[in-house]
C-alpha cells in the first residue's frame, strides 16, 4: 500500500501536538513519515514530539526546524521532506478521524486534491462545519472546499504551483487551492466529516488581525473574478456565485478599508452585478438591493445589524 507523509507545523504546541500525533496512529498502514516542523517555539514542543516518538518507535518520525515565521514557511519546509505521492498537512492542534487519509486517497486516484467537511470543537462542544460545495468553482469562491487538515493534496501539484505563499497570514489554503485549480488541478469531494478542527484562544500557528484577514480574503476573490470572468469553461451560474462571493468580501472589508472596498464595488458595477440568494446573501437582501442599489443596501444592512438588540 502506498504511504502518505504527514507535515505538522508547530509553534508553541506542547499542550496539544500529542493529540494530533495520536490521531495518526488510527490512519492504518497508509501512514508514512511524520514530519514535525518547529517554527520558533519557545515552549517544549520539540521535547513533546521526541518523547512521543520514543513511545512509538514503529512510526517514522522526523523533527526539523524552520526559522522563517509562519505556518506557510513551516509547511514548505516540511514539504521538501515529503517522498510520497500524497501529503497530509495537519495543524498541530487538529485531529484526523480514523482512516481519513486512506478514505480520501481512494477517491483521489485521478485528482490533485480531495477536499471534505470537518468538525469544529471547543472544550466539550463539537459541531459540523458549513456544508462544502461539490462545485469547486463555487466552493473556492465561498470557502467551501475544505480546510488545510480536512483536505488531502497531491504533493507534486502543490510543488508545481510554488507551494504555500509565505507572505500570507490568512486565506493561505484557499490561495494555494486557487493556484492549483488555475493550473488545471482536478478536485473531488469526500462526503464524511473526517477531521476535527479544534479552536483555542491562543497557540495556533496561523493567525492574523481582522483587518488583514478581510483584506486577504477580498484580494483573493478579486483574483478569482479576474480569472473566471472570461473563462470559457466556467458557466454563467458559476460566475454569478464568484461575484456573490466578491460582493460578500467587499462589504465585509468596507468598514476596515473603504478605498479597497471601492475597488470591489467598482468591479461589481462593471460586471453589471445583481445579487442572487447565496451564502450570506438572504432573499430579503436581494430585494433590498433592487431598491437601494448594491452598495447602499450593504451599508444599510450593516447599520441595521449594529442596532439589532442583543439577546438577553
């Protein structure tokens, strides 16, 4: 059976990386080399990994360091050590369900990435992620093609796009997936919830401030629209969904950066955009936009939400 290498970036992960490693023990015979990348930790993350490795001598474990800050730099460093066709990127605080990698590999024989649903968890509570989209164009635009750990990537396809963009502090996986898709990558979806994304107040290697996060998301949707608007293999319905996603990220950015948001509204106007019901776009808002116009309706909605009474 072909193996799958796993890359785990770590930054001050001593409290939870053991759980991530334990989840790999239930992946079955497809588990290949486990590559842990310490990214400037100031705790004993590396010691925890080494102790775990000593307790599980049958697991091929490699611990390396990457001094360039950020999850993307750590993932790229780990990717250089990968020797298998497929690679599983696993954040140090997340968990894989049993046989996750084997299930997705079986679906991906003629594809470059398998994406899937996942679970969120915080303390003793767990709930499913939003529903992923079987249409990769709409999925990419609306953030519905999985997440870093819930997906399985063909290693050479990641390398061919230049790997992870180390300049990004957010929207990293969607930037990578978009570049893969743009290069002709073939995506397919798995139906099960095979990954748990754990939410902690601190310690995650991928972090960013809210303004930067919204700007990165907006800039990516602008690039998507530039790519898809004239693509002959993208349907009008798919283009509408990309525009809806661009509209969402534009209105979310408006309170942080009006100048950049104006670029989005200008692009929407040039495309003759009219909202349709979609993710974060309810039918009542579509009707409001017909009366007020897209930009004014978006700002009216924001003001209305600010005045909405809080729940007791």
